[in-house]
């Protein structure tokens, strides 16, 4: 006769705890990460303190054996299929427009939500995907932080006029020697340092803000007032927005600024005395700030937002009006090759209104490009100036361009649709 041992209360508690543990383990969401650079590495380290989801796979295009400095080599893969199969949500932070476009397309085909830290992707091809799945930029970099600040401000009754980005240093045509120095000092890639210094990164960020928050730009490249008195900057930009009758996306240059982004807004006159007491000044324009841009440390907040079923924090909208055009840093000659647009010493990016520059070459599409005719310094490039390879990103852009430059585009209530489905 088999001996039967009755469970003691202690054993029952242990079994109950184990069952809870199994349930908890099965409910932990799997996060697939795209990229193995600065942001991806920081995010992996930050995930050590996260309990409700975990990184399952990291997609890299580098040989896995060369990624010895990456926090977890055991989850790295070169297979997009493997990433998709092992993920409940994708975090895209590769910084590469063409690659991100391929990944997001596959993720949406698999029904996966996508959280990004890649404004270059959004401004170039992101609008094609907005109505096809859950797509949002993460809080953490300037665009996501501005979107979160906007969300808070509107809930408090503020009426935004200006979405501002603060640069501490700006050199539109930095030297290779200087960029190599700062690349070594900051332990960042040469391209990343160059794109930040020449303003390209900031131009992309503010284009995404303009499109995603129903704002616009005042002019090509934005206004960018430079003044030692920030209140003068506030008044200049706020008055321009009031004159235009629409919120604007812009920037200023302030060395060693204690804040990184700002929002200029109006509020009801009956709140003027209270807002003055709250140290926001006498009005009529009030400035809200954020002092820290913590990038990968803030991504988990947006992941939770997606899993909770809340609306996207920020994307480029399905009806963008602002793009980033490639502009020449130097004279370009026929036959010259340009391996990449972002962070190059041949080109930089500048914000343009799509209706004013319908044939511009988006900087994000420039990859292994060939110069077809002479281009002068500071000239905005068109598709007649460069030959670029066919790509999914190029085809997506063509559909976005048709919408963004259509004559009926600005009509209230006009909702454009893309003529072909999944690319």
C-alpha cells in the first residue's frame, strides 16, 4: 500500500507561493530590443531593476562574437525572425532609418506593438505605419519628454504655443578632428557626435514634435533665436506663434543651460495671480521646463504605457507637414559617394515644410548614395541630385510624400489613406 503524506500548512504555503511564482513568471512580458549601441546597452543595464518585463532577444547586425562589451550576449541574435518569435513588444533604438523601417514592418505583420527611441525613423517613414499598429516614441529623449510635458500641461489647462529644444553648443559644419576628439571623450560613435553637434539630431527631434503635436515650423531650419536673456527668447517665439495662429516647434542655444526642453504656453486670465505666486511669472506667456533627459532610463515608462493599452505618447502622425531635407555642408561633385547622411561631413539635416520643398531628398534615405550633379554648399538636395538604392523605406516615403504635398491636404477633416497595404 502506497504511503500517503498529507500536506502540512507549511507545505501548503510553499506550494501556494510556488504557484504564484509560476503565474508571475508566465505573466512577465518579453521585450525584443533592436540595436546594440549606446541606448540599447543602457536600456539592458536599466532592465536589471525591472520586475514586470524582461528582455528576451536583442537584434544586432554586428557579429555576436564582437559584442563582448554588451551586458547579455546570451540573448543576442542576428535573426529578425528569432526576435519576432520571442517578443511581446519591440523596442527599436538602432538609430538607422532603413533598418528600423524593415523591423517595424515585420513587427506589425506579427501584431507586435513598437516603442522607439528613433526620431530619424519617425520623421522619414514612421507616418506610413501610424495607422497600422501601435507605434510610439518613448519618453526619455527630447521628443518624448516634450510630449510628456505637453500631456501634463494640457491636463492643467495650459494652451501650448511653443515646443522648445535647448542646445548647449551648435556648429553646423564641425571639423573631423574636433568630432574625433569628442567621440573618444564621450565614448560615442563619430556619427552620433557629429549629428548632435551640427544640429541634425535636434532638427529631427523638432520635426517629430511638429508633426506629432499638431504644430509647425516658422521657416526652413526653424528660427532658433539666440539670446542671453531667456525671457527675450520666450517673447520672440510666443509672439510668432500667436501671429501664426498655431503652435510652433523651435529651439534656442544656451550654453550650460540648467534645462533641456521647454514649453511656452498661455493660461486663463483668472489664473494669473496664482501662477505668479507659483513663480511662473506675470504672464501672459508661461514657461515649463524639464531639466534632465535620461534616455534609456525612461523607456520602461512608455513600455508600461503600451501594455496598459494607453494611447501612443508620440508619433509622426499619418499626416505630416514637416520633413528633414539633406543640405550640403560642402561642394559635392558628380560621382562622389556618400555612405550615410546622418553624422556625415558631406550633409546635415534641416527642417522643411513639405509643401514648400516637395522634391527634397530626405536625409534619412541617404545610404550608399551617389552624387549625380554638382551641388553647392548650403544647397538643399533633391532626388535629381542623388542616386539612392531602392529600399522599403524609399517606397514608404513616396507614399508619405503624396499625402504631405497633396493640394487638399490642409482641408479640415481630410483623412489621407495610403494606396497600398503592408509594404
